[in-house]
C-alpha cells in the first residue's frame, strides 16, 4: 500500500521541469524579439540621421559655393551676372548654379515648376509672390570641388536680392505686431550697414543664397544664407596724404617739380559733386610746416595744389581729423601693421619685391580693378593700374605712369623720375594716394613711423586727383559675411 502511494506522488510532479524550460524559452524569445525590434528601430534612426546629415552638408556645400563665387577674387566669380560692387542686383533677377550629376534620371531644373522630378524651386514663389516668375534668370554650372570626385549632392543654388517678405524679418522694426507678416515690406531692397540689415540705401547690398540637396534615398534639404559684403574701410581725407611721425627734425618732405610743370594735386572730386577735400593732407604741425613751405615760395607752382579752403598751396591744417569706422588709421603704426595682413589675404595678386609693371596681373583693367600687394619695392614705367595698390616698400614711377584707385606706399618714399617716350604730363593718379614710412625693429622691436618723402622731377606727369568713384571701385569686398541661416521645408 505504501509503495503504491509513493508511485502516485512521483507521477503528480512529472513534467514541471519541461514547463519551466518552455517558460524560460518563451521569456528569452520575447526579450530577443524586443531587442531585435529595438535594434532595428535604432538602425533605422541611425540611417535616417545619417541621410539627413548627409543632405544637410550637401546643401551646406552648395551654400558655400554660392557664397564663395560672389567674391571678385574667386577664379569662378559670377562676373556674368553680378553688378559691379556698389551697384545693386534688382529684385526679380535670379542667378542659379546648377549641379548636374552623372546618373541623374532627370536633370535638375529649378525653373521647371511642372515636374517634381526636376527639383523645382517652389520656394521662390513663396518668397517673392510679386516677382513670380522672375524677370531674369541666369544659369551657370557648378565647379568641381575635388578633381576625380563627384560634387556633393546638391541640385542647385539660387542667388538673388531680398526684401523683408522674402526673409521674414522686419529689419527696421516698423511693422505692428498684430499685422507683422502682412506688413512686411516687399518691393524695398535690403542692405547691410556694416552691423545690421537695413532698408537704408548703402553700397552694401544683402543677398540670399539658397541651396537644395537631394540624396538617392529621397532625403532633401533646402537651406538659405543671408549674406552681405565686408569691404575694407580706408579713410580718404585728401587727394594726397603724407603721414609722418611729427617729431622735430624728422618731418615729412615733399619736393615738387623745380620749375613750371604739369604736375597738380587736386582735392576736387573728379567723379561727383561731393565736398572738396584738401590737396595735401598731413597729420601734425611739424609736417604741415615742412610741406607747406616746400610748396609755397619759392615754388613757381603753388597754385597747382588745389583743395578745400581755397588757399594756395592747399595743405590741410593740423590737427589731423581721424576718420571713424575705418579699417586702418594712417597715423597709427600699429593699425597699419594690422592692416597689412588683412590686405595681403584679400589681394588678387601678392608679389615679393622688387617688382615692375611687367609683374602686374594681366586681368587688371578699368572694368576689372584688382587688389595688388607688393611686399617690397615697385617700379612702374609707362603703366596705368586699376584698383587698390599697397606697396610695403618704395614706389618709383615715370611721369607717364599712373593709377586709378587707391595707392598706399609704406616704405617711406615715392619718387617720380621723369616721363619716358610719352607726351609730358601723360600719367595721372585718380582716386587717392597715401604715403607713410612704417619702420620695424629698433630697441623695442615694434613698429613706428619714420619720415616720408615724396619727390617729383620735371615734368612730373599730371599729378594726383581725388576721385570718389575710383576710390569706391577699388574697395571690393574681401569676404561675404553670413548674417542669418535657416532651414526651409521642401517641397
């Protein structure tokens, strides 16, 4: 009887281990399935993030190409379509940089609004309802970034003028809060005053650069910069400025032609009806006495130095007025030394002296003024240049040579040594000329101003004439600053 009971007790417990094993397996399977699902979700999120990031940087590459090609010094500058610096790009005029890639089933065409596969610029109509379609469209191809490699996957870049409605910004804070969007100004161009966007007309027009990227998996990004030019601010306070140290016995020297000649220094603006400037500007009393005496008696041509105030010879009185908001102070050696690398980095051509007119960039012309930096002496014979010229050494030129723009000589001397093979008085400097003697080293190892000297031989050429237009044209932008950045839904 007892044995039978034991056998029955064992049968009641049979199969429990199997149930436990099945339960554990089910639990492990559920955990595994959950981990696989989580892993799949993470993989998809990572892929989406990678795709989104790739599209972002592709569009950013397009923005940077567009921004870079706004600079005149860029070898791929959009000279075909952009107005001269100081002029404005009108609303409704659009420049597209297209980026066709091998294997694209449909060539991207931002103006093909009826074909979504062509990646049309649907955003333009939203930004410019009054200028849709644009009145002028110019298309230019992109440039290859790395030889042998395809460009980033951006489809197109748009460059155009902007108003408040286009960028959704009330730049002058004049719209009522209740009607903010409705009252955003549409037909008025936006400018940049060096610090802020404004509707006040200045020479610094703000532009929009918009880029669309698209990846094979369908990811797209539409992004936009608002950019504005940053230009050198060089104060012009006289037709010819001579900046000396002002110490007794170390005065600036101006040696005019020794007899009647065609050489003039004229502060009357040759371009526009602007206030007359002094003929010769100096920066201290010592230089004023030295320069004024050399141009006055016994000089036979003191009436050749014409400028504000009407006195002959016209030399600006001391003290010198330092212009505000400028990149450089011509009277401060530290400011001058900081100014030099800025110009060098922005220059179209950097030359190590001594150099001659044969080394000037061949692309320079009256319609294409350039920035030239000469690290050393420069000698010009029967040559006329255009733009901004900075000479870290001395300048020697024949009387039949000249320059249209701004000339800055920091080696201490400018020497005119007579005309060669040209009618007397043929050469002329139109714009403004600066002369200083920036010295380095010495006991303190720093920078200082020495005594500058300007020597003019017979017949001297036509001389130096203030011209605000040539001054303006020589101060091309050295960079385009990003004022704002936004990402726009597409389509």
